C-alpha cells in the first residue's frame, strides 16, 4: 500500500529520479522553457520551485544547498543572478505548465514547462488573437442584377487600356 506517499515515482529508482529531475531543472534554468510529459512537468515543478525560492535569499548557505541539488555551477549562477532578480517580488508560482497535446509515438500527454517571468512567446492562443465569426455581407439587389452591372465596368476598363500589338511572350524574348 502507498498510503500518504504523495510524489510520483515516475517508474524510476530514487537515484535515477533524482538525477533526472536535476538534469531537467538545469535545462529549465538554462533554456527557460522545456518540453516534456505532463507527469514529469508536475514532478519538476515540485522540485524546482523550492530551489527558486531559496535563490531569492543570496547567501553562501543557500547557494550550497541549491548546488547540492543541481551539481552545476553555471545553473546555480544563472539561478542566483538573473532569475532571482526577476522573481524577487513574486510570492510563488514561478513555473507554468502548458499542455500541448499527445506525442506521436506513444500518445503520451506532452506539456511545456516554463518560467513565468520569461513568457515572451507562449504557444497557443494569445489574449488578442481571438477568432471572430463574420457573416457574409449581402446586397439588397438580386444576384442577376448585380452581375449585369459589374460586367460593363470590366468591359469599359478593357476598352480604355491601350492596345498593343505585341504579346507578353514577345516582350519577354527581347
């Protein structure tokens, strides 16, 4: 029985799961957005959000604590530098999970997990791109009368155009 055991084991041993989440957290910190399955994204959110909270307090102890999780100097430097400055006034909720459909090969539910303050581009619908349905404009005249009025206009435009003796094929050869 697994009563009271809340986190997802993701079908891996503890050491494999810890290494995978650390690698995914490093990728998220470096690239600001990664594509993965929904289950891994939810597990990664629980893993990386406490690290970002710890990065808001830039002390030697918090740097060493975060480094013990990530084992990557560049990721720690990025986390305590740029990312902690962007999320300084945010009380939590540093990541966003966007569902993007199912994977072609095994039909796994896929998602994009991204840092919230780095949302220059978000796939899917944006706030201003709402589609509107428009009806076709109809005229009060019947179709036969409208077609009869349009044809003389076309003929007049053709009559006003200067006539040339050369065909388009002859012009291109010169």
